[in-house]
C-alpha cells in the first residue's frame, strides 16, 4: 500500500500539472492571439514566419474578406464563451488528446470526427513528409498512416509553450447534420460492423422490446429513434463520455478554455482549409473536398431522419447539443419542432 507521504506528493504533482495547463490556456486567452514578434524571427531559424505570426500580420493590415470572416468567428466564439459558460474545472491531460501537434509547422489541430478529420490528418502528415502521395488520391475510408502526437503526450510546460506560440484551429459542423452522418456511417453502413457490435448491440439490448437474436448479436439494424434515445439515456452518460463520433464538438476541443485562432466550418470547407494551409505556408496543397451535391444530400438526410422524431425528443436532443449551436453560431434547423 502506498504511504501517506507518497500519496500527498502524487496529489500535489497532479494539482500542479492541472494548474499549469489552466495557466497556459489563460495566458493564451488573455493576450492577443498572435502578438509575439519573436515567434516570427525564431521560427525554423528565421527562415519563415510562423502561422501564428502570419495571422497576426493579416489582422494588422487591411483584411481580406476571408480573414475578416475568421476574425468575426473568433470574436463570436469569445463572446459566446463569456455569455454561456460558468466557472469551469481545470483542464486534465485527457482533455487534450484530440488536439494534434505539428511541431514542424507550428500547428495545433483539434479534430472532430465527421468533420473531414481523416483528410486533415492526411494533410498534416503530408506537410511533415510522413504521407505518401497527394491526399486526395487516397481511398476515401483509408485511415491516415502514421500518427500525429497530441497535446496529451507532452508535459505541462511543453503544452503551455505550444499553446502560446502555435496556431490552433478546429473545424466544426452543424451539430444535427454531423449526428445524422455519424449514425449513417457507423450504425447503418456495412463498414460500421465493429461499431454496430460495440454500440448497436447495447442499444438494441437496452431499448428494444423483444429484440431478435440476430439484432442482439450484430446490432446492425439500430433505428435512428433508438440511437437518439440511447444518447439521451442517463445510463449512457453514467458509463462515461460519449463516443467521439457523436460527442459534442465543444466537449472534444474545449474552445472556452483553449483559444482557437481559426474556426473552420464544414459548410465552407474548401475556403477555410485553403486559409489554414496558406497560413501554414503551403498554399499550393489542395485539400480534398466532398463530391458535388454531398452537402445538400447531408442536409436532406438529416431532415428526413428528424422528421419522424417527436417534438419532445427533438427538444431534449437540442438541449444536449445546444452549446455547439451557441458557440459556433449555428441556427436552429428549420425542420425542428421545438415549441
């Protein structure tokens, strides 16, 4: 059994680490996001400016229309955080595992599943010379090769240094379209068999009266209403955080505790990705885009799925995802019946 002295030291070390993480986030939030000229002169031995310094320079002079859009998104996010969040707990290392680190380019990318995150991982690996071929040429569902480190892999001091000097960005998506996409890809499609066995069987067992043996074994035929009931079931939250594919974006990326310099959106993916790549010094790299008509099809699919959901469950589900709507300035979908 550990001695009381050892336990006190372990507790003190854990508390110190948490305080350092919070301090780093606070420093980033309180100062201008791109203020340090030293970043630009020291980056890669002064050979080029850091992405953060490049963004700072854009912000100081006459802004392009796209730069102004991103400035406004930063401001909207900051105001929404001030308005809608209360006192928050200290950051823990596991809160940072979705923030990927590109030390070569000075980038922090918080990935949100179902928002082009696999392509972003491929692009970041390609920027580091760790990918093979042009990202668009790879198979659509192929996992990104290799691994990018996350902020959770570093010590508190190293985390704070990167938070102060790297450009941090994330990409988000209209919450219910993202949810419908996750349901379709993970619980309906044949390639989601692993998710169906892991989550679908639990949903069927918990929520379906008199399930068939086949459904109990495979979990392959989960209905959308059952999936939503599972998300709203208090037992699901007691089991731990939601799976990353349907967890709220703010719960993955903590945008009110970590400052993000660029908030990209799935709805304007091509323009926003080009903006980030330009800041990263790779304006010629083409980011893979969804096929023509894919976004309209996604909107229609979400509308069809939610059409059969009762207003009572629509209201409850909106309550669960409300913070993503507020923080990232998404309007309530017209097909919802919240009153």
